[in-house]
C-alpha cells in the first residue's frame, strides 16, 4: 500500500506545479530526442560509408614484403602433399619493390581456399595523365576487367561511357569521376598516360565511374598487360592481388590463413580504412558528449521543480511526518517525483526521436559525393541506443532529485509548524 500511496502523492505534487513540470519534461524530452537523432545520423554515416567500402573495394589485398628480392611467395599446400611447402625462387638482386612474382601460381593456390569468391591480380602505377586541356598526376591500376569488376563492381557504377567498351579494348581507360574532372576529359576523348620510366599509353577514355569513395574516384583503370608494360614488369609479376570473400565474417580468418601460408602481407578492408572509421567514431563520440550536456541541463530543471515543490509543500510534509511518515518515506516520495519527471521526458523524447529519425530518413542526400547508390540520409536506429538514452535520462533525473529529496526528509515538523523554517 505504501508504494501506491507514495506514487499518488508524488503525482499530485507534480500536478500542482503542472506548467513547470511539463516544461521540465519537455527539456528532458528535447535532450533525449537530440541525442537519439545525432546517434542515428552518425551511425548512419558510418554504416553508409562501410557499405560503400564493402561494395566498391576489395575485402582483402595481398602484397609483397618491401625490401626483399623478387621472389615468389611460399605457396599454399598442394593437394595430395600434406605438410609440403613449395618455394619458387627467382634469384635476383634486392629490390625496393613489393611485386609478387609468378602470380598465376599464387592465384591458383589462393583460389583453392574456401570462403573466397574471386581473386584479381593488379599492377599499381603512378603516371602523368595528359589531355588537350590538362595535365595531372594520376594513380593508375592495371587489372583484368572481368575479374576486377567482380571485386569492385565498377560496371554498376558507370556514369558515362561503357565498362564493356573498356573491357573489349586494351587501349582504353576507365576514369574515376574526380580524375575525369581534373583532366577535363570524357568518354571517347584521347588520353595519354606517361609512366615514370618514359613508357606511354596513347589511348582514349571508354568509361567514367563514380563510387562515392574519393580515393577510388581519383584513379584510372587500365588493362593489366598495359600496366605491366608501363612499369616494365615481367608478364608474371604483379603489384598485388585483390580478393573478395563470400562472407564478411570470414575476412579476418582468411587474412590469418593467407598470411601464414603465403608469407605475404595481407590487409583487410577494415585495416585499409581504419583511419577513416576511427575519425567517424571520434566525431560521433564528441558530438554525443556535447548533446549529453543537454540532458544534464534538463536535470537541473528537475531539481528546480522539486525544490519548488519542497518549498511550497513544507507544511504538508510536516503534517505527513506528524502522522507517522518516516524520513525514508519522504525521501522516497521526492525520488519518485524525480523519476516520474524523467520517465515522462524519456518516453516523450524517445517517441519524438523515432519520428524525427524516420522523417529525416526521407531527406535526399543530394550533392556530388553520394555514397554509392544511397539517395537519402541513412538513419541507423537500434533498440540499444534508445534503451541506453532513456536510462541515462532517468539516472540524471534521479540524481537531480536527491538534493531536494534530502532537504524534504530533513525538515523538522515542529519548526515548520511554528513558522521557523522557510
């Protein structure tokens, strides 16, 4: 009976200060709503960027170790020879390059691993791009078009021209949108690529693609054999291998297996973009910390309402004490009032936050730097964030009510009734 009585008294006290109580709950609700919206927006940006990376970048990249001789890697165990290790060596002078020698054998061995869907060799080269209007440095990547498309899916991201035209003609180039803007060139126009050693590709632009990833959109894709010629590499040498896993949750396990069995450097998509993901998380954390202060300010409003109730109800509190209410019950009464204010504000804020996040999910993303095919803002909502935010609001309101509750519990009935306490 006591808890129900305390709850009824708490409700009546707050109803007596209706306007102030509603304003206080509105402050709590605003803080909860803003925190939920900011969290959903920051998480949505992270999810959108991650999904774009997963779709438009290799899941794993294998490269050679810097500073060694041009040797083939330790190969995966051949079938039928358990425990055996094959080493193919091309004895030569130490080189600062990180090429992978005998890459066809490496590709064949790597492809036998369960969990991989495609392996695409590539040659990376830094060239100078020259058109009739502009000259600029360009990072070019030599690939086998059919394999590269299965890894990064550029054929689905062509904005101008045709990926099929690029795949059919070794003398053509597929340019990222940013590179095309820098060089002021479009499909069908001539483009000369000049390597550091003086080798030249006189070609034309076959396609312009856009992924939403700036690093990729600043690159040029050329055919693998052309890139090997520009870099003066033997036909069986490549810069590295790009791999796509069948499932993302297998990537880390595949990395460990590949490193152990090949002796090469293997990097996952998360490692490649670790700095960007870290930046997202830091910005999100700072933003949430700033918004939390909104809830803390709302806590002061709760304390203000309860102090006002205590001052206005001193005689009532004294009468309650006179008829047998203990200090603990008085303390509990005002803590319940603080929780009621927090609960009302948290529920209202959660509802407003859900409505705001849902509506913001229809806002067009717009601009030239859209993440892949995403055309609207991504608002990543989850039950954990809602629960955590509401619990935070309740805790702030509970802590804010401790001071006024202790003051009310400490009132001396005789002093109040005599008018000696104000």
